């Protein structure tokens, strides 16, 4: 029987990124629910988790995925990559801003609402336009790239937890808890408990 870690290790780069997108989209839905119920604490949990996910995802694409694609890209794909870079600048700026804005600030919710709109637009372009073109690149080994990205994702998650205040000896366990936590609230608490 194939273990979970084996199938995860052989996940190709596009599948890995699409999984990230789906996870973030779930968080956006959770935010809308919390907003409807006026549950401030739940909103904060979702925002904390979503920003952690988006930060790691953005770095993965900018450090590994986009450069690997750019090496093989034709003009049309290069244009899409350039647009993606610009969109990432806006998303990254909002993620950074949300780490500084306080929960009771009315801009907190507004920043996240705009962030959700930007991300949804960007994800749609990646999944509908960029990724299908990337899949056609014959000389790009998406499995090998996926493996490198998964390793880097683990590292970045570790960095994130270190910055969130985890002690070095707790990082591995916390990382495992973050990966295992499917529910955004549980995951957000894992991060916040150590701040
Ligand atoms: Fe992206
Ligand atoms: Fe993406």
C-alpha cells in the first residue's frame, strides 16, 4: 500500500499549487461565513491562516515555479508570467499590511476583502490560462519541480513558525500539526498560541 507521504512526494508542481489554491478558497468561504455571523475571533483565525498560506505559496511560485517556467516559455507565456509578477506584488503588500493592522481597526476587514478579490482573480488566470500552457511545455519536468517545491514548502513553513515564535525544538511537531490541521481555526490557533 502506498503511503501518504509517498504520493505527496510525487505530486507534480501544478497539482501542488492547485491544492494550495483550493485550500485558500476554502478559507475565503470560512471568512465569509464568519463575517455573516459577525464572529470576530473566527475572522481573525481565518485571516491568520490564509495569510500564512498565501505567504508560503507566493514565495514558492516566485522562487521556483515561475523561474522554471520562464526558462521554457514562449512570448505569450512570458507575458502571463510578467502579469503574475505584478499581481503578486499587490497580494504580497496586502498580506504584509494585514500583519500590521489590528483586529479592531476597520481597515482590517477591508484589507482582507480586497485581498480575497485579488487572489481569486489571480488564481483564475493561473488555472485557466497559465497552467494549461505550462502543461504543454515538453522540456519541463513537472514531477521533479514538484518535489523541489514540496521540500521548499516545508522549509518555508518552518521559517514561518520560527517567526511566529516557536522554539527550535518545537518546529517539527508544529509543522506536522499545521499540515495535519484541516480546519482553519485549529491551524490558526497553532500559529497564534506561540506568538
Ligand atoms: Fe501566483
Ligand atoms: Fe498560485
